[in-house]
C-alpha cells in the first residue's frame, strides 16, 4: 500500500528531482508533487511524496533534517478536508 507524505518547510529553490533523490534512499518513490500558488505560480514551500515502500522509514529519518539550509517537517499526509464552494 502506498503512503502519501507531507513535506514542509522546503527551500524555494527545491526541485522535484531533489526531493525524489532524498526520499528514494528509503524506498520506491512513485510521485512527487510540489505545490504552487494559484495566483502567482510561485512555489509555496511544501509538497507531497507518494511512496510504495519505505514511507515510515523516510518520515522518521527526514523529519527535522536539514535540506537546503531549512529544517524539514515530514509526516504522513492527512486526507484533504472538504472546502465550502466559493461563488
């Protein structure tokens, strides 16, 4: 079963390939998604990594670690809460 992982406090210069490399040492990374602002298109400093294996090990090893001069916040992603419709 795959695990969806939240990765926060990423440096603005982070790329999907760099994130994939950091997580792939713990198991198979199936998807990396960095979140951009809808209006400006700028990276918002967080993203999600989906792993088929090694997710728990990656969370334990990478949470609180240094990445590009920033301390990562890594935990299992919570399901997205429904948001009210905007008119």
